[in-house]
C-alpha cells in the first residue's frame, strides 16, 4: 500500500471522499510519532480492522505499532490476521511480548502462531503462558498444520447423555464459554467417545427435565484428526455444518473445526492450486522482490529447458524451414493453440479433482469427454487455419499440412491436459503441481514434430 | 441437522471392501428397476449423500430416482445440492412435483432453485406453495442471485431492546425456529432498523430479568443487500462471523447470510477466476461435450486470431529467417518464456485483486515489484539462453540477440501481466476475464517483433 497523504480533517475538501482504510488512518500518527493518537485510534478500531492494518502497514509503521499499542489490544487483533500472514507478522518480536499478546487468543489461533515461530522463541513463549493454556497448545501442536487436527480448537463444552436439560443449562452458565466457540454441545460417553450432539436451540426449546440423550442428534458427521484439512472443509461444506467434531482413531472427541476456519482453508487451497499451476507461491510478498524471484525462478528455469527442447525439435527441421520459409509463420499458431486448448482441459481437471467432483475412477470418462471436445474444436480451428493458409499463401497443400497439424495438437493438448494431473494425483502429488510446464512442453515438442514432420514428408508438394 | 434412523446392521455385505459412493450404491437397484430397494436406500442415506448421488448419476438413473423416491425425501436432499448444479438438476421436472419438493427447503435455497427454472415453471411452482412461503420467496427473488441479498435467508428471529431475557427465551420456545438458522437474534428498533445482536449463549448465561439492550452487542457488521456476494464473503471472513445481517438502504434488517452459504461463494469465485483466465465455464458438464465446445470454442477462436497475428509478425521477417535459419529454433523459447513469466504475474495479480489483498491504488507498487522481479529473472534466463546459443551454435552475436530478446520479453510479460488485469478491473470488468489470451498475444507479438527486429538489424553479424 503506497502511503498517501491523508486529507486534513478540518478541510475535508472532497466531501464524499472514499473512506480511508485503517492502515491509512494509522499511517499519519505513526510517522509523526504521535503515540497517544496511535493508541487511541488502535483501541477504537474493530480488532479485525487493526489486523487488516497490521497486514498492510510497512515494516517501520508496523514495528512502531507493536511498540506503542498495548499487548492485549494487539492480541485481540491477532485472531483476525490472515493465516498465511501469521508467521511473517510475529517474526522478530520478543518472546515475553508474544506471550502477553497470545494470552487472549483462541487456542487454535495461538497454536498457529506458535507453529510459525523459531523453535527457541516458541519454547520461550510457551513457558511464559499459564500451565493449562500451555498444555492445551502443546496438545494441538502435535497435529500437523494442514490436517483437521491442526485446524481444530480444543475449547469445547461436553456433556453426558444422562444429564438433564436444566443441568446442562446450569453448567453453561457456570462455564461462561467464550464467544468464539461454536453453538453445539457434544455428548460423550464414559470413554470420551463422541455419541451425540446438541445444539443450543434444542436446549432452549426443551423442558428442563428432558434428558440430553433424548434431544441429542446421533447422526454424527465427524472427521479424524489426521485427515487432510481439505477433507474437513469438504465435510463441512457437503453437510452444511457450522462446526465439525474432530476425533482420534478410537473415536474419542478431541475438538472441533468451525466453518469460519474453513473459509481460510478453501481460499488457501484455491489460491494454492492457481499458483502451483504456474509456479508461484502463496508466500510471496509485494514488498520482497527476492522472495518472488526465489519462488518463481526455479519453475521458469525448468520451463526454459523444456522450451529449448522444443527449439531443438525445430532446429532438426532447418532444411525444411529454409526451403519453405512460410512454415515458420505457423509455428506460433500450432504451439500456442495446442497449448491453450490443453490448458483449458488441465484447469478443468485440476479444479474438478480439487473439489472432489471427479476422482481417478472417472479417468476414462474424463479422457473421452476431453478427446471428443478437443477433436471437435480441433476440426473447427484446423479448418479455419487451413482456409487462412490457403487464402494468404494460395497453397492448398500448405493449408492441409497446417490444418491437420493444428487438429493433431489440439487433441494432444486435450489428452495430456487430462493425463498429467491424473498421473500426478495417482503418484500422490498435487495434480496442480507445475502441470502447466509439462503440458506446454508436450504440446510444443509433439506439435512441432507432427507439423514439421508432415511438412518434410510433403515437401515436394509445398511451394 | 435432520435426525434419521441409523442404517440397519445387515446392510454391510461387503466387509472391508472400499466404501462405495451413494451414486454407486443406487446404480444397481436403479438399472434393475428394483424400486423398493431404491426407495429404502434413498431413505437410509443422509440427505447430503442423496444430494451427492443426484449430482453424479447419469440422466437415466436420475430420472428414475425422481420418479420413485418420495418428494419429501428428495426435498430434504435439495438443500445440499451444489449451487452451480441446481438449475440443471430440476430441469424438466413437472411443476407440481417441484412444488412438493421445495416445501421443506429453506427459503434461500428454494429461491435459488426457482431462480434457475424456466419462467413458466417458476410461476406454476410459486403458485403451488402456500401464501406465506410464496411471499417470502418472491421477496428474495427481487435480489439478483450474486448479491448479498440473493444469498440471504429471510427466516430470522428478531427481538426489541426492551424485551427481557426471560421473555426472549419464551418467544424462542414458542417460535421453535428452524434448525438451519443462525444462532444469533437480531435486535431492531420500531422502524425495523438493526440496532444490536444477541447470541444464544449470552442469553442462556444471563439472569431472566436482564434487558436485551444490556446483553446485546452494538458493534454491528452488516452488509447492504445490493452489495456483491463477494463483499459478504469478505466481511464474514475478515470478522470471522458465522452470520452477517443484510440491510436495505435505510439500514432496515432484511435477512442474514451465513458462513456455510459463503463457503459456496468462495469456492465458486475461485473456480470462476481460474476458469475465466483460460476461457472455460463453471457450467461445463462431463457428460455434455457440446456444452463444453460451446463454452470453450469462442475463446480458442479469438486465440487463433491472435496467434495468427503473431504468425504474421514472423512472416514479416521471412528474409531474415531464410538467411539465418537457426533463429527459428529460438522462436518457441522467446514466446514461451515471456508468456510463462507473464502468466505468473497475471495469476498473482488476478488472485490478489480477488482476495482484496491489493487494490487499484496499489498499481504502482505492483508494477514496480513485477518489473523488478521480471528484470532479475530475465537477466538470469537471458544469460542462460545466450550461453546455450553460444555453445550450441558457436555464435556470440546470436547469443546476444537471443539473450536480450528473452530479457525483453520477460519484462514485457511482467508489465502486461500487471496492466491487463488492472485495466480490466478499472473498466469494471472481471480482472480474470480472458487475461490469458491478451497476455500471450502481447508477449508473442511484441516478443517476436523485438527478437526478429533486432536480428534483422544485426543480420550482418549473424552467420
């Protein structure tokens, strides 16, 4: 965000001027060193807005903010910071301050922050917390970040089936559960195994002497702690739940994942898919060129090698190209068109796999659909480009060679656009992983081989 | 949650066989015409699983299912059907059956279905509903589908600030609000303006004589009904809410959008971005080739024209290429590399705009970041390819021409990868819209012009 001079308050020359973002509002007092105004403004903002400002301010302003605003106010904001930004944000802060800031944060979010700290800092921060809280976070830390267990909160209210509604309500009044928790109570048996779920509404609308066992739902959708976070997201979405219980391998209740946590997962996974297909990283930061170079260059370098392979194929046909120079004009058409048709297929397949709309079992259906679609589109584009070649160069044989090569390369794109992500998936890799490189390499190399090979065979007919 | 009877124990004939999907389980009784088994199985499935089966079955099986399974069972499943699939699913069903099926569905979901019907069918279905329900749906129908208003449900419980907690709980018991509603009660003044929000937990944990006005939260985050659905998703995510009140231009409460609705929005928008960048449609169906052709062919045709433009540029330099044929071998390298570097930039910018991480005001920061990143990567790749050209062809001048052209095209890709989505955004278009075509056209045309132009100028030095 480029810092802009905010309009002076007393002038307000523009009348309906667009509202300034929290980061913009904070910038002026921060550069002027007006701590009092900074602290007052930070306290007035919604914690989510302060979080937004923390994400957008430049390093200097952010550092000043961390030094002036009270830790409990900062702590409230931490809950709202974007997950992918958490690691960066707390880097370099002293452990005692981090400890104080994390005191008021829900334990799943606190765990997320601790996970992103250097091991030494993480240890010091954990030691500074009170014992119950440290244990809660340490338990959550045992689950890898991208699993259902890593996304869950362990703060939940459990009851027993033999409780009455009145006793349960009394329990709730005593516990005063914190507001970030879901609105379900989980019912467990004497071995902590999940056996039912009650929502607060059922509780309120039932007579006090009713037993929990008769108001609880027993059709339980739950997820194993070691399941991928995407699986948790998929279940929450498919069953339209606000919270999903997380259990261990013995069906014992460990915590819950809520649908607001999953909003992040869904956005992250979609971003990751998009970014992986083209070799960029979610971790990129607009203010850090070297980080971007580090993430993007390896992919571009592989791409360079594969492009050179395509170039090598072209060089094999130098004699043909020297004889019929006009063939060169259609090289970008053949390569580009096959690549683009393939990228359409690749994108559809990658996304369909990610959303669980198709699985590896649907491979033959997928391939058939893409090949037929590709053939039809190839016939149309091939005819068009043949016509262009004929009218432009007045050479029907050239038209035929170019048209058939275009058809062939669109079909090649469709076949490999399907096979590459399915193969990556079967190999246990992310289907999105650099699919773009392998695909365009294939369409370039095979497309040129086919086009220039055919042209060489037909060289006698081409002017 | 709809309580259902658990599956009978005898229904597990397969032992440890991999679990078959609901669609697979239903397929056999359906093709065998075993209606009894079909109906029994459909009733045993969770409605979300029946919905999944409806989405996956082929047309014949689905039709049979609609004819055999009772409408109220089908109706429960409709709630769980993927939004993008709703239109297709109910196509061709008779209005009276649709009316019966929609009876048990939450009004926002019912509205979604009605929106996707042919106008005649929609009218007949609405007429078959009881009056209150018809009015509720008609009110929701006035909001376009992709706005906050189009995503909201109007079923909510409102109270007044002067109510006591006891009176509010009594009201809840009388109303027995339906289970798909959020867990918040909204507080409105005498003109229906939203003035506070109470969550059920606060209510339960407060003494009965407390006034609603003293337990309600007044820091209200709400969204205007005519705001884009993405804005609603952004607010729910930023403020980590489970439900967001929707108001009209006079701040009057109309309904709420819940975070489970928004899971769909976020997935849809991400898919849309990915698909639009390559010219495919979210509406594609694996079983319908013509639909895919219809959506993809226009984009591929535009792409063909722009590829021909690049080919035309190449043809302008035929004399140069005929003189130094080896130049052709580097054509795919220059074009491919510039295009790929540009696609990296384009993807980062499109996604950052969609997630609200950058705005049009950050344009100069973005461009600077991408140009510097592109220049560094171009210097590395340019040097590498120059070295390859030198070693392969033993021609330092060729290396220089190819290396500089590669650098230039990577920078061209970075600049246009930033400018194209920003320009589309400023023009009020979706930044993802076919960004891929315009970008690769630019890198192809400008890249070839630069490469072959330089080569022509330097022709005396090239062997």
